């Protein structure tokens, strides 16, 4: 599975400020990582030298809409 191009990049300081962070290597992406991203967790991508390079997190509005659309938010 390839990393989607439409991820929302966030500042590293925001990703490290709390919550669940998923750490991935360059080019790494699979169904579990996608589920974590869709669930609102921060994804921190490390570069080849194992330094944090970028962080991603789904926008809260998108997360809320996905809950509404799939029925977990009370309306289906």
C-alpha cells in the first residue's frame, strides 16, 4: 500500500504534544497506519538517518465527518 498524497501535514511540535504517535520509516505505509491516521492519531515519518522528518494528522473536521458518514456518530 502506498502513502496517500492527500495527507494533512502538521508541525512536529503539535505531533509531539500528546496523544498517540505512530512512527514510520521512509515510504512505509500499510492498512494499520491508514487506520491510525483515519482515527486521528499522529503519524511521524522518520528519514533515512532515523530523524523525525514530517508529521501528519487527519483534520478534526474530516474525522468528525467520517464518524457521521459511517454511522459511528449516531446517524448513518
